[in-house]
């Protein structure tokens, strides 16, 4: 289903609820083990936490992101990229404040027929001193096929 472009453009500036997230030691241990990496020293958290922690911690779910983008189905959404920035290392048992929202929409009509709406989400993690610890920028494609 082709969603009116103005509806998706209106999402730019949409703020997520926000929240807090703490990477527990056990969670860091399991993720590190799953990646086949060695544990990092001094309570440092594995960088791959930026794959799931920002979305969970900002108070939104994958299903809600699909709903915001008006996904036709789970199979109609693909990931374009995740861009992770680490001004400082993430740490176990450190509580972070998270905020973010939708920062960009782009529509492309491909020669092959489908329309692609791309939404970019940006989420920041701040430490207790309100310093930027990490930023995750995520761009998803929502594929639209004429009915």
C-alpha cells in the first residue's frame, strides 16, 4: 500500500518516549559470548549493545517502529544501515538516559516499480553527568507495492 508522502514527512521530529537503560553484567556476558569475543576489561560493555539497547531503552518496540512507518508486513521492512558513535565507552551496570526520534524521511520510486520510504531514527545515550556516551542512527526501508 502506498502511504501518502505527507503522512510520513509529518513523522520527522516525532520524539520517542525516552527512558533509561542499564547494561547488566549478565547481559554483557551473554552478548559478548554470543559474538565469540573475549570479555572486555574493567566493566566495559560490548559495542554491539547499540543494536538493541537504544530501541528498548527509548521506550519503543520494533513493532511500534513498523507501525509508525506503516509497514505492509514484517517482510516489507529492510535495514539500510546502523551507524554507531561512541564518544565514550559503554559500561556495565551504568544507567544511561535515552532520547531520540525520527530525524529524516526520504521517498524514492524505483524504475522496477516499488516505492521505498526510508525513515531514519536517531537515539542518544547520556551518562549520569549528561555527557553523550553513544549515538545510534538507524535507517530502515519500508517497501511499498501498488495494490
